[in-house]
C-alpha cells in the first residue's frame, strides 16, 4: 500500500505568520477594514475547526474540503469562504510558501436571488416592534429607519461615528474606510430620520463623544453585523416574517425605483461600482409595474377573458 506523503508544504512557517504577512500586503493595496476582518475571521475559522490543517498539503486539502462541505451551509456563505481562503492560499503559492493551491479550479455555487419585496404595511409594523423608551430599542428603531431611508449597508451603518452625521443639513457621510467600494459618499436623510437620530444621540453618555460608534451596545462597544441580524430577526418574528439587515437595503432600493428615481441615482446612493446589480432592482420594479397593470387596467372591466 502506497504511503501518503505527509509533508507537501513548502514552508515550515506557522499559518498565523503567513496570514499576518498576507494582510499587510493587502493593506498596502488599500483593502477596507471590513474586508480585513473578513479575511481574519474566515481563515481563523478554518484552523479553529481543523487545528492540524497546516501539517501537510494532504491535511490542508482534506480540511478545506470538509470545511466547505459543511452540512447546511448557504451558497452565499460557501462562496464567501471560498473567495477569502482561495485568495489567501493563492498568495501563499505566489510567495513560495505552498506548493499549489488546493482550491484552484473549485467553482462557486449558484446563489438564488435574495431580493425580497417587503410591503409598506409590514415595514410599518416592524418599526413598531422596538421599545423606543430604552437605549437598545431606540437604537434598533433608528437603525431600521436609517436603512430604509438611505439603503446604507449594515457594515457601513455600524461603522458610523457621530461626526459622520450632520443633523442640521440632513445627511450622513460614509467614509472611504467603511465603504465596500472604498469610495466615500454622502446620503441624504429625511426629517423623520433626523428626529430619531437626535433622540437616540441624546441617550448616549457625553463621555462617549466621537470615540464610540453611533450604533453601539449599551456598554459602548461596537455592534457587529451578526448581533444586529439577531436583533432584527427577533423584531421581525414578532410580526410573523423573516427580515434580514440586507432586506431593508433591498426594500429601500425597490421603493426608490418605484417612486421615480433613476437607475444612475440608485447606483450612486447604494455605492455600487457598476450598474449590473442596480439593474436587478430596476427589473424587479418593472415586473411589479407589469403586475399592477394586469390588475388595474381599465380594459379588465371592458373585456372579460373567455
């Protein structure tokens, strides 16, 4: 029986050292803080589940297959893990630390469209769920409002500092460091959102000033995307629906187009690099118009289908 070769890695350096070196190289290229943290979380998760993965090329490949084949993993999660891990391992190969990339050639899974249309009445009910008399409840209410008003990404909203908000002029600024596309942008906010932000910001201790993010925990720690997702899920379940943070962004985009905004305006507001994703919202809005026409056309009363 042929013995499996245990040592196929070209480097004896710990994976932690290589990850740090890789991240420094990425920082020089200007990756966002969010992307940096995603790399750290994704790579660490692999080696947390499989501590011996870096022992040999064979161990690494087997661990990666088992990690990505995890039961119940959503296509979006699979694709995210694949992208980050493959990029890191590709860098290891290019720099002579790994013989070859075990993820080379592995294709992404097809993701189903997650753009879910949420009707206005449901959104109204959702806004009634948080207890606005508490810090956490007012925070959740304000964050929902801001997202529905601007389409801001969850990661962008959770990175906002008080000095990124101008309540007099009515806008919030997304700094380049927090934006997915690494380009800053300014989003206009409605009077109702301004009012909610004023109320919520007054609930913060003065000592926090600009040192603590706007949407934080009661203890002044930064709120992460997963905790916010759990909070929103809790609120939405009370009204019998399942709403995720990104669904609020989608709801904004669809209503924005339905109410007459141009695709170009939506693209700039959402911070899309190209217009391909924006066109998906336009297409969905067009389908809604077709459906409304079929229901409301005056000819429906004049000619009955035979």
